C-alpha cells in the first residue's frame, strides 16, 4: 500500500532535511569559535611605527624588510607569536554567554 499523503509528505521530508542541514551548519559555526594564526610584529627603523603581518617561511626575529613601512620603507621583525582570530559570528553578534553559569 502506498502513502496516501502524496506531495505533502515529500514537502515535509524536504523541509525536515533542510532543517537538519541548517542546524548542523550553525553548530559548526559555534564550535569553531577561536582559531589561531602565527603573526609577525615589525617595527620601522625610522618612524618606529608598529606593523603586523602573517608569518611566512623564512621569517625570524631580527630580519630586515626593506619595503614594508608605508612612509619610510624599512622595518625589522621584532616578535613572532600566535594570535587568536575572532570568528565572524562573534564579531557580528558579540560574545555568546552559552554554557556559562549565572552567579
């Protein structure tokens, strides 16, 4: 015996599957709250301006870049460290209070 609901069951199944996919994607966005990246902090040798760029192979503390400062040109690598990247969801909607107890 076939289903008697016809097209209504097909639309209901499609709606349910879509809802499951959306919930799964939203959970993934909330789980990936913080990601890290390695950055290089540079200081201009003339104007002392501080600059930050993404780490590349071959970067080391003391390395001189000749054309990185906008005004003067030269800059020296001062530090290499891990920086937390704030996800877009948190940047747009603020920090979530989920899972925190009220005191």
